[in-house]
């Protein structure tokens, strides 16, 4: 109905309990659908960006939060994880994996 289809190269995540990722035909809108038990106010807002935007968000969030957001390499993408002052979770993800791997290789352990 919304014109979104499964992203075939990310289908392996859903097989292991991770998200089912769907996207529009232009591949510029992605939704990651997670199956999880009901929790109180734990819906995550996930946003996508390119490599430059990812690095800018990382720097901005580090300054704004007073600590670096958690950075995770998912092998096909990189994600920043953080919470707002009320504890609401957020994720910023980039599929520019190669560019970010090169940029982050000296900062991520």
C-alpha cells in the first residue's frame, strides 16, 4: 500500500530476530521493523544519513550530550545509539559502510 518492499540484501537480519528492513523504490526511505515484547515507552526513532552526516551527528551528539553516542558496526551499516533526556531511544544509521569504516577505524575499538 505504501510502495515499500523488503530490502533483499538486509533480509538476513530478520532471520536472526533483527529488523525486517523495507524501502521505497528510490531507496531513499527505509523502515526497520522489529518484533519485540511490549515495553513501556521503548519505541526507537531511527533516522538514516550518509557518511558525512553520520560523522557530523556523532560530533554534535558528543558535544550536546556531554558523552559520545554508542557507535556500532553492523557489517553492512554503522549506527549511533543515544537517548534524549527523557530516556527515549534514537538510532542514526548510515549504509555508507566502507567510507565510515575508513573514517572510524582509529576511533572505534
